[in-house]
């Protein structure tokens, strides 16, 4: 079906644009701000439920995690997933 392939190609294009934030051209065509914004919003909408489902599962399994982050905020480095002992 032509329509299905066109939809799949457009979805793949949006995924590439979203996953590569510094990509400025795709197939030699400039990626406009509006196209990037649309791709990013579609990505957010597509995966929002999955994100929130997994987040809720994590919170349910690790009930103290959020309180510990608040308690140790000045020493916790979420980017490195380790405690910052240099502060």
C-alpha cells in the first residue's frame, strides 16, 4: 500500500530528526525549525504513555527514591547515577 509506506517513511524521518538533535540536513534537505518542532512533539506524544507507565512502575518499586533525592539533593548527581562526594 502506497499510503502505509509513505506514513512509515514520514515516521522514520521524524524519529531520525528527534533522535539526532544536531542534525541540520536529512537526505540533503534542510530541516526547518517547524519540522524539528513537529517531529519532537510527535515523538513526545507517541511515547508519553510508555514513559509515564515505566516511571510509575519505578516509583512503585522504589518508594523511597524520590524522598532520598530530596534528602540528599546537594550530594546526588543524577547525570552520573552516583553520589557526589566532592561537595
